């Protein structure tokens, strides 16, 4: 067997080899030093390798803490299991259920087509329209589902734009060579009398068609990337937009105890992240214009025939949805009601309904579960019409047909939710919470913080930039959830060692997990866009790497402008005081009971 065949077989069975040999190679780590730090580091490295290489599905790797922590003596099985289901999991599940209901009633497609009809058909505005709709939907719906819905629409619109341009070029060519053209005889005479003039004319026509084809290809690339990038950018605008966002409050509770995540709720996160998302979206749109279509198209006049062709396609697609149904109104009402509950529960600047009603124990997850429960019981047809039919039938003394007047089904059936709910993401969140809690209990985060204490000597602003760049580059190769799960506990402890507010480092680290623009494997939206075949890896790297650093700069600019007052980053953190007190108490307890260690 040649060396080439060995490499081929190794690549073919790489997942099995990683699963088998990685635990063996890492086994000396807990054996050399019989400490909880070494044991937790072993489990963390094992999960990091499995998550990075995707040797087995991410959700399957997320089950390893239930196995490893009790065997290694880090935590009991009960304690590990309780970390998997926190109120943040129910917050995310509530968002997922709302998203499934929106998709079930095709409300997201109706909103997308309606907005695109209002934007216009000029190429630059088409890009902005697709980015705006994608970002808006990905704030509430899965980034993957939003991209999977929007890219086919974008490709259909691009096809209409390309088709009308080709037709126009052919019509211009026929008109130019038509006998009705007054310059036809002169052109013909020039072509027959001078072969050089003919050759020059043919070269000019070929160059013109070549430039048109290049512009069409670049526009297609821009439309693919604008949807993928907008899904990633819109995902971090809300707390439930992407699972990585919810890792932060879970890590705060694991590291600093219960109540530490109160400063990171739906309102505070939206107040900080939404302006960052809007700014990144506009800059991304401008950068895609420069990169693929050129600045001229920003003020160039659009073709009337092209605009009409695109508008007709969008109108036809919207009309195929039919008139808006009662169920769509009901789902939209539930969505708006949930958003109002989240925004007014504790708006920070004034007392919300939580304080007014004396419901201090209510969380954002409570509101999410309330609206989710209503979706499973609220009728999908107007109940007033049902009772009106029953009453009218009784008034005319006719027998009511029970089959014709059955109560309507609910807005969302449990079988539909069960089949389409992303249960694997719930496990991913649980594994992140379990890892954070284990790192804190085993003092692994304290050990890493001590070893990396040199980083704490730089300014907090520079520290935040370094963390943002590191996380942004790491998430190009790993899942954003796994990156946040591994990195955030360490980042919080590093901030504590430096005397910096933990959110000053943790917030940019969390949002940077969504800055994955450079590789097809970085995020599912990138992979979906890449699968359409027009993009090359070089296109993503040259476009996305620049965008990574631009977005990092925007994020850190807003962190020092709006993040400080929103999260009170300049005020002495009660989390740091609490952490110091707990550390002192534990050290005293260790000195007193040293014989038991």
C-alpha cells in the first residue's frame, strides 16, 4: 500500500481516528497531575477537539459532560444534568417556537416580498433590500432558515435582471445593424472597405459582452454574500438571535452566581447590539458595492425595463401567497405581544410592568413560554365566524352540520413544533452552561487567569480589541456556540483578575463569535451561499477578512460610547466584589480544613 493510499484512507476515516485516538493522546493530562484543574482541562480539550473537527455531530459531543465530569470526579451527575436546563434554555426555546409558527404560516416570506417590493429594483437598492430583510428576520428566526429562504429569492431576482440585460444587448445589436438605421450603410461601407475597422469593431463588441458577463457574475456573488453576511449580522442584534448570545448570561451565572445575569437581559442587549448591527449592515452593504459592483452603481440610473421585470416577478410571487389569513394576523399579533412584553418588563429607565405588578421573579423566559403556550391553544380561524355560523343555522331552524362547523386547529400543532424545533441547539446551550460551571468549580478559569495575567497590564480598550480579534478568527473554524462556551468563562476570569468589569470583555467576545465571514465552513449561512457554485474560497477570504476587522472596529467603538452607560462598565462591579469575597472565604475555609484536602 503506497503512501498516497494511506493518506486517502486516513482522510476517509478521519472522524473515527479522531474519536479513538484523541482521548488516548490526552490521557496523560489528568494522570500526571491528579488535580481537578488537570481533569477539567482534559475534558475541555477533548470537547474542543471534537467540536472543532466535527468528528461527531455537535449535539452528540454536547452530551460528553454528563459522562466525563462524574467519571473524572469534577461534578456529580445531578449537578451536571441541572446545568443543561436553565431558564435561558426556555427563553431560546420560546424564540424557536415563535420562529416555527412564523415559518409554518409563511409569514416571513410575505414580509420579505413586501419589503422588497417597496425597496425598488435598482441593483444597489436590491442588495440593501435583501440585507435589510434578512437581518430583520434573522433577529428572530434561525440564521440558517432565513438564509435558506432568502437566497432562492435573491437568485430568482438576479435571473430576471440578467435576462433583461441580455435581451437589451441583443436588441441594441439588431437595431444597430438594421437597414432602418441611418448609419447602417456607412458602417457597412466601412466594414467592406477597411478590414482594420471591422476588426476593431468586433473587438469592442466582444469586450462589451465580456464586461457585461463579469458584471452579472459579480452581482450574483454580491447577492449571495449579502444574504449570508446579513444573516450573521442580524443574528447578534437580539438576545435570542443566535445561541451564542445566550451563552453569556449563562456563563455569568456559572462564574458569579445567581443574579449575575440580570444586567444582560433582552432590553439591555437590544439597546447595545441593535445600533452595532445596523452600522455593520450599512458598512457591509457599502463594502460589497466596492468589492463587486463598483461605486458607480450607487448613483447610476437603473434600466426601466429591468426594474419592471423585477417588480413584476416580486408582485407575482407575492400574489401567489394569496390574501392574508386570520392565522397570519394571529401569529403576527403573538410575535408583537411577546416583543412588547420583553421591552416593557424592565426597561431600566423607568419601572416596567414587572415592578408595577410586583412580579419580581418573572424573567424573559416566562414571557416566551407564555406566548408559546398560547400558540398551541389559540385558534387558527376566526372563532367569531364559527359562532356566527352556528347561531345563523339555529335561527333558520336548520340542523347544524357538525362536520362543517368543527372548531379550528390551533396556530401551531405540537407535532409540527416537535419535528422542526432545533433540539440540538438546546443541547449545545446546555453543554456550554455545564462547561462554564465545571471550569468555575474546578478552578480552571482561575488557573488560566493567573497564567495569562500579563494580558491584564494593557488598557481595557486594547484588551477588548485583542479578545475580539482572537474570537473572530477562532470562530472561522469552529461553531460560534462552542467558541463562546470555551472562551467566555476564561474571558470573565481574565477581566476579574485585571479589575475590569466582566462585561467589558465578555460582550465583545460574544458578539465577535458572529463575525465569521471569511470561510464557507464558518457558519451555515456561508455554507449555503457557497453551495450555489458562483463563489470561490478566495472571494470569501478577500471579502470577509476585511469585513471581520471593520466590524470589530465598529463593535469596540460602540462598546466605549454606548456600552459604558448601558452596562455601567465604569461603575465598580458588584460581580468583582462578590467574586473577591467568595475567593477570600474559600481561601480561609481551605486553611482551616486543610487536612481534608
